[in-house]
C-alpha cells in the first residue's frame, strides 16, 4: 500500500497567475541564475517551458513528459531541473491526487511559478566578477567590465556591492 506524502491534495492545486511584467521579471531572473553552481541549461529550458504553459488563470499542471518534450531534454533532466528551480525559489508544487474507484492515485503535480525575492535567493549568488589578469593589466579592463556588470545588476533591480567602486544610486 503506497503512502502519500504530506502536502498531497484532492484539489486542482494553487493557481497563481503572472501578468506580462511578472513573466518578464521571472524570465530575467531565471537567465541571471544560469551559471555554474546555480541553474543548468536544462533547468533554464524547463523554466522557459513552464512559463509558456502557464495559463491565464494560473493553471500549470503538465506531466514530466510534456515538459521534457517542450524543453527538448530527457525526463530525468526535467526532474533535476525542477529540484533546482525549487531550490532557487522559482517553483513550488502540490502533489495532486485522484480517485479511481476505491483506489487513490497521483495525477500530475500542480506547479506554482514564483518570482523569487532578491534578498532571500540571490544575495549569495551575486559575487565579485572574476577577470583575466591581462584585462586588468591593460588598464580600463576591470573598470569597463565592472561597469557592465553593475549596469546589468541595476537593470534587474539588485543592489550593487560597494566594493565595486560605486554604490547603487
């Protein structure tokens, strides 16, 4: 007899719609976390597929095979990607249950996309840029690359580390 996990529900699951701006912020933050130690390329593709499948009322309950097909990855990659997205604060889900006669079976999960808070999920992910020694020695290499990194952080709404030479205005 299978045991069902805590948090399983006999409902449609949470439905949280994202407007156009929230979807754009979600995608920008998702792409920003695409780097070693955070999100893999597969997780980025699965995240993009989830945004595409999100209904206007917030309904999002695709099966793993559907996500794998849309993201052009394997089902095992989708499972790992979903765990990565949850760890970074982009995704949460509810296990949905259904009845088939006297039996209780799990149907597809009901996913909920979330735009993670900057302070909670990205504070440790934004670090010092690492530059090649030659670029620093040529003069202006550090400043130019630092200015570009600062500009990108400001566009995404992140605080710029004071050690970079200029604080966010």
